[in-house]
């Protein structure tokens, strides 16, 4: 292409304005240069949208900026000045993205740089005024060496220095200043850059599968590719990937793969800069949909365009990581030489701690591939898979059969892996190396598949592996305080491998359209039957996949204190074996969905549902427990607990007389005993607030409020808890004798970094309720950035109940302070809340309230159609933010 900045130093179209004194006409020159650069960038953007070759775009944009920089240099710096100008960093590599920095190095002796300080200042100012984000350094050769010694990032920038206004002698001088003889010899450079890479990966959670990945710095991103180039240049003497084939460091297929994925990542980054319109390396939600549209993706077959784009990224990053790991090993061997192998069996050996095939022609048959993972599992800790064996495995993958076409011996070999040592570790390794996707083709379809929401923070395959890892932790025998019952239940499993199969298949049908639980159950049945499992075992795995959401939905959306709910759930489960498996799968699934999703409240919720269902199954489904029977049993247990505290029978009877009967029908004995004990010494008509941790190791709190009833009390409590930084998970609001209320709230910190203590919450809530309730208003908050991209149309429903109340169901976008705003709206509409179940799934809030309308005569009535319509209108205004 023709550059907009010819060699005479004048931007095209300026009429050849002469370089006059310092500052004269610089502003006009820079303005014209800015216009020309903008026009050139617009042209590059058009070519990008027309799917032009990304490497050519990057090189030509660098060349266009070269022309501007060189023109400015000629304009500002006298030709006789003993100064040399170099492009460094990514710009020196000849790759320049739309919003990347333009890094420059001026090489000069201190005397020369001081003599021309004014010219250099003018030069950099002109470039900035021209719209270039210039980063610059002015150093002598000795200073370049010293800076490289102190900071290895300076050295990596110099490794790719490219002369812009320098002769060959000056180029060689700079190259010598950063030579291995003076700074960072190959072994030290390799170790430092490898450690830098590991630390950088750790900052991003050691995974590329983040919802908002960093295309440049994240694991598997462009920085990883550049690091491999720098290592090759320092160790081998070339940064050309293809030349590494001749040196035996890479295979031709590996070079083709890493270059293909580098170009894919580069295209994403170039497009991100265009969409963001600023320097942005993180693929935020703000830009994902616009970028997918700009790249030509379209919604298809139940898969959103943005999900297709992100799946491509995750797969590219995974391949970069995989090949990068192999190349790091080969560089290490290049530097340290081959070590004496340590034979393990007929097929495998250890080489410098890496598991390797002994035969250079390995593998000869698919059975030898599965034998690799068996040996790996039996060996325990190794440094990983040897790079040559990893490459041989990759080359053999196209010939590796799927389970349907495999022979019986190979299927049995796979089942032995599931029943053997460290099965989850074997499955994880098989997934990472591409074997699992070959064996179960459906798994390859969810590899790298993201779901565009805030509930699932991992890709489907990574979530599946996280679920399996959680199941492995249950089997470890080491108790984890996060899971109350898991380690007691696991030893009772008849065949643990069946639960692993259910975990492997539970989300395998995501993205196909339709119910993924139903489709996945069909896949699981086909797999189990093909693998030769018995009908009973096949039925269990199929049922677990089909019903893997049943327990979490029941616990979070229904009242598990209601005997009818427990009876319905127990009827669906039918037996203890299914209950044990479903409980473990549910805990592992929730905890593997997001690090923030599992908490002490959910642990107790699942444990309570499990325990209640186990008792129902033991009693027999033909004998459901009536509410009156449950109340009598609970009252007896609470009485015994209070007596154990030294409280006399008469005082216990007096405390029970102050408590609502519904509490004994629906509450837990330990909870009711705590509440009863809290009332000791409290006169009727006074308020009592108590707060306690859910468990000794949890940040979840249980809040109990006993108070004379008053309009707006529920809204005041909710607003105070919200202002205290607590998110309400569940609320139970009961009416007691003497016109009092018994409110119980399960809360967790909205921000775990600032979790208030129970005593602090108790004090704040007691103080707030001691004053006028109408002065307690919801806090005003700005909606978090990420929620703006996950808008859910509000849905409001009303249903009558047999108890004379109205059920209000609310589905909408979650946001901080949502419940407080809803409670305030209910108060403004003269509604009384009797029960609330709060469920949040990522960006989606699904809340259910039992409410009545407070009439002027003091009675509570279910909502008629007029009141429902008025409340619905007010809630919509609240959810749209009209009342904030």
C-alpha cells in the first residue's frame, strides 16, 4: 500500500510544509497527520470487516505508523544528530493493533541525548499530537544493558528491536548490548520467563475459561505465543516457528496448529480494539455481542452467536496451552540435555520426571492409549506427559475410536479406568489431551462451550470437570467443612463409577436445543448400554442425568419445611440409593458452577432436604407425615433441648405459648429451641433480635426477629439487612400470639471481603427497629456493569392459596438491593408478607412471596384482581428503576 506519510517528512496533502523552527507549524502538521492516520485506520477497519489476512493488516498498520514516525523524526531531529531510533516491543515485531502502544527507543550517548533534548521533546510531542500513544525511552548502550539486567521485560522488548532511523552498525550495537554474554544467558532467561508465565497464568486462575477472558495476558492468549517466540530466540537463535521444525523442537503439524490459533486470537484482539474504540485486552461482556456480530457470527441451532465466538476462543487458547506445554519441555531438554530414562513397565518410562512412551513408534493400538492413563494414575505424581509422547498422542487421535465403534476389550479398559486409582484425574487428563472428546463425541461438542449468562462461570467442559473434581474430593476421606453430609454418604455408594458417569453426562447435551437433561439422559443410556452395564446400573445413571436439577430446584424454590413438598420429592426419588447419588451430584454440581455459588446456607438447605427425605422414605411413602404429627414431634424435640439447658417444664410451656404453631410445623428443632431461649426474660410487647452463624466455619448468618407487629416491619428489616451488606437467601415470616411476629432470615455477605459479624448485625438491626420504621429506606445503588448485558424481562404472577393468602411470584434481573426495593413496594401497597423464598441464579432472580392485603378493619385478605393489577404495576415500576 502507499503510506500516507512520504519520506520528505510531510503528511500527504499538507502541501509540503517545510520544517521550520521548533514548534512552528507543528500543530498543523500533527493535525493533518492525525487525519491521515484516522483515514488509514478506517481503511484497515474496512479490510478487517472484509476478512483480510490479519497478519498483513498488522504489518501494514505498523508500516503506516513507521512512515509517520520517520516523517516526524526527519522533521524534528537534525540529520547530523548522533541518535538512533528503534521500534521495540510488539511494534518492533511489526505487529500493531488499532489501539496498541507505539513503543520507541532512542539510543544515544548521554552527551548526545542531552544536546538534542529539545529536539527529542518536540519529536515525542508531535507524535502525541498526531494521535499516537507513544511509549518511549532514551538510553545509551550501557544503560540498555543495565536496564535489561534489572528488568527482563526490558530485554524482551529489545530482542525484537527494529531500526526506524538507525544504520546496520547501530542495530548490531544494540543487539550486542542485550546479548546472552552480558545479560540473561539462555538457561536463566528460560527459567525466568517460564516462572513469569506461570505467575501470569495464576493471576487469571490458571484457566482460559473465564467469562471475560484477557486475549493478550490470559492463559492461552497472545502473550503465551510471544513468550514461546522469545524463548526460541534466546535459546535456539530464531523466533521463526517454522525453523523450529528443522531444529527438532516442533513438528510441522504443531507449527501449523499454533500459527492458526495465533491468527485466530489476533483477529479477535484486532476486532476487540475496533469495537471498544480504546485500548482494551479483556473481552468484556460489553463487547462480546458486538464483536460476534462484527465477525459475522449468527445465532444458530439454539446456540447464540456470542457463544459460538467464545467457544472458538476457548478452543484456540486450549490448543496454545497444550502445544506451549510441550515446547517448554523441549526447550528444557535443549538446555539440560536428555536424562537417563527410568523404566516403569513394558510401555512407559520416566524422563526427567515426565511420563514417556518407551517405543518411538507408540502407540500401536488404541489400547496403548488407555494404558497410558492407567499407568499415569498408578504412578501418582509426575511432572506431566513428556512432550514427544504428547505429540504422538495428538497425531494418533484421529485413529482413536469412539465408544460405539470400539471393541469390547477397549470398553472394558475404559471402565477399569473409572473403577481404578484416581479416576477423575484420568478423565481430566483425557479431556485436556483430547482423548475424552474422541471417546465420547458429545463431549467434544461442549468443549469450550460457554453459556452467555452469569450463573455458569465456566465453559461446559470445564464445569463438568469441576463437578467430577468435587466428587473426587468426597471420595478422598478428608472431611470438607463446606459439605455437611457428603463424606458420610460417599462410602455407602454401591458403585461410585456410576456417579462419575452421571457427572460426566449431566450437561453433555448443552447447546443442542431442547431440554439438555432429557437429551443427556438419552446419551447416558446409550453409553451405559454400549459399555455393557446392567439394566439397573444404566437406569440409575440415566435417572440421575435426567433429574440432576430436581433437588436444587426443590430446595431453592419450594418450602422444604412443608411435609407435602417432602412427600412429593420423596415420591420422585423413590429409594435411598437414588437419594444418596442425587444429593452428592447436586452438591458437586452447584459447587462446580461458580466459586461463589456454594455457601453454608445452600449446604444446610441440601442437608435438610436430604435428611427429611430419608426419614420420609424410611417411614414409607404410603404413610406421609401430616402437619399436626410433625408439629408434635418437633415440639417434643424442642422441649428436650430446652430441658437440657436447665429450663423448667413450666417455663418451657410459657415460652411455647408465645410461639406460633406454624413454627413447630415448619421449623427445625434446633432453630426453635434457639428462638425460644431468646425469649427468656423478654416481656410480651418488647422486641428481641438475635443473630447467629449458620456453622462454626461459615459466613452465613441466621437472623431472628420477634417484635410487636407493625406495618412496614418486613420492609424495614430487609432494608436494614441490605444496608448491612447482607444478601437474604430465605425469609420466613410467621404471625405469633398477642399480635407479634416471628421472622427468620437466612443471609450471606453480599461481598465476602466485608462480612459483618453476628454481633454487629444484631446491634444495627435492634437499633433500627427501636426507632420509626418509616425512616428506614432502601439504599440507592448503581447497577453493576455486567448486569446491563443480561436483561431479563420481568414476569409477575399471582395465585390463590388454600390458606387465604396470595402467592406472588417474581422473575427478573437480579441487582443489589432488589429485595429491599420489592419489600418497600409491598409496604407502599399495604401488603403484608407472610413468607418469602429468595432464589438467585446468576443474573436471574426468582422470588416467591406469600402475601395478603391489609384492610382498614385490620383483617388480612387475599388480593382481588384490582389489588393484583395495582401491585403488578407498582412492582414493574420498581423493577424498571422508576422508584429509585
